[in-house]
């Protein structure tokens, strides 16, 4: 196996570090760090309306970043890509724009899954409070796949939005979204409805691990957060279909989202900048461009998936020995998953486990992982989560199990 850690300076600067918290945020390769430095040293200026060379170069890189995202997810144009600050902000931007545009009204229903991250729950609960929409949750089956029968049963004519994660940040299970899209189409036909519910996808845990194909999934909106895919923090991506963009009124205005302003009124600018008021995060847009270029350089998602599969297999084999002492909450399956494992040890506090791991230079995360409705459903309050990325190696897994065996399960 190629040693990808060599591409990431954090490992050289922290000898012995075992970083198993990748679902929270990924480390940055030298290529991204150097790319940001190069941009700030050579090409930085504010974008939009600058006639000089530097501003044009900066703007070109900002657009190139969106073009690369569009190419990666197969969007039809880079103008369908909006930048926000993170996934949470993207959801809030979307829900407040839905409210402002009158797309959702009292008693309209939004369907989520029970495994959603709070980022895809709280903004809808705010609309429930503010305009009286209903929010309901679709269950998962025994393997933690989305329960399509439950989805079908809940898809009545009041459902205006279905908003789902692609992959749970706790179970690691990948939902079969092509079947979800088909279910939405069939249900619309069976019920003789004019319109399908708006389909929103939270791809925050998917984009770092495998190719997300918008064409195949046919969703209306897709959201992810750049720091989980090796770019820096402070940048979220919101893809939306152009036709829908025209129907939406932004929740906030200013800067490049405005064409002209008089004392009494203003006129909106052209799409898609209407949804990016003020100076955008240009440097972090460049960092995302560099992160996606880095994925291309290492032979793309094929390489990431291959490497992660080997690691999952090795991890599950090692776990066999401890199965009777430790409860892996959620899937033991090898396929259809990303490298996230969440555990519960009934007789021990998960924060204490994370502390012991930390004392041994192993980074894991304890808590509810911003998925409290899921935790409530499973009757657990907190768990500890181990999440790898392609730059981890077998030695990291050995060290984790070694500490688990000798210092925790004693
Ligand atoms: C599935 C999922 N959605 C949304 C988010 C929120 O991402 P951010 O904190 O960057 O907004 C996370 C972060 O862990 C996540 O795992």
C-alpha cells in the first residue's frame, strides 16, 4: 500500500499521531497547503468588478474552483454551484430562502431520515416554529439502510421536501439514493400529483470518499462541506438546479448580489451570485480547487475506495476478537459503507475512552456526533467514533486495538 501519510505534513510534525477523527475533519495535504500559500503570495485580490490583472486572476481561480466542483459532481454548469461557509450554513441559507420565497407553507411536510446530522434537522425545526411546517422522520432498517417502505408510507401529498444524508456520520452506511429517487417518482405518479417533492442531499460524508453523481441521483439540491474533503474550514458547497435557483429569493442581500442601489430601492444581480452577498471566501475556494486536484493526482476516488476497503476489512477482522466485550453500534457489513465505526461500551463513559485514547496519541471522538434523534432511537446517550481516511494505515488500526485491549477492556 502506498504511504499517503508522506503527503500530509501534519504526520511528520506530530510523530506517532494516530488520527482517527476524519469524519469530523480531514487533514490537509502539502499540495493544498502550498496551493493556498502560492495563491496568497502570487494571485490574491478581491474578486468581481476589479479591472486589474490580479483581480481577474483571483476571480478566474474562484470560478475554476466552482468548475472543478461541477465537473466532480456532474452538475450541468459551474453556475449551479454556490459557496457558503459550511454545510450547516448551506442548510440554513436554503431553508430561510424557502421561507422567504413562500415555497413552504403551514402544514407542508418535510421528511428527513432518523440518522440525519443536526445540520439537516435544526433549520427545518426553525421553520416549524416560524411558519408551522411539519417535520417527520423516516426510519432505517436492521442494517441501517433507509427503510424504503417507511418512506413510501410517509410520502403523502403534504410532503413538499425530502432531505436526506447520503452517508450517516455515525453508521457509515451509504443510502441507496437512486432507489430513493425512483420511489419519489413512482409515488408521484401513483398519487397523480403534479410535482415531486424537492429532493435535497447532504453529501458531507460522501464527497470525501466516493464520487457523487448528481445526474444519476437527480436531486434538486446537494450540500457538502470542504474541510472534510481536505480543503480548509470555512467553505460549504450548495449545488442547485438552475431552474430552482430562479424561483428562490435569497434570505440576505448585499455586495455582488446587488445590481444597483438607490435611496429607496435596489435591484438584484444575476444568478448565481445573488446568493453570495459580500466578499466570498476566495482563499478557501482555492483550497477546495487544490484538494480536488489532489484527488485527481492520486488516481481519483478509485484509489481512495480501494485503500479504504482494505482498511475496513482489516478493522472488521481485528474487531472479531473483541465482539463479546464491545458493542459496535450499527453495521458490521463490509460493503456499502464508508470507514466510520461507532461503539458503545455499556459500563464505561465514552469521554473516558476518548481521553485514554488521547493519552496514547490516538484521536477519536466521543459524544452524540450531532445525531441526537438517532441516539434517542437507539437508547444510547453517547458513543465513541473511529473514522479513517485513505491516508491511515494498518499500523493505526493495530495501535487502536492495542490500547483498547490493554488499557480499556482490561
Ligand atoms: C452528515 C453531515 N452533515 C453535515 C455536517 C455539518 O458540517 P459542518 O459542521 O462543516 O457544517 C456534518 C459534520 O460532521 C456531517 O457529518
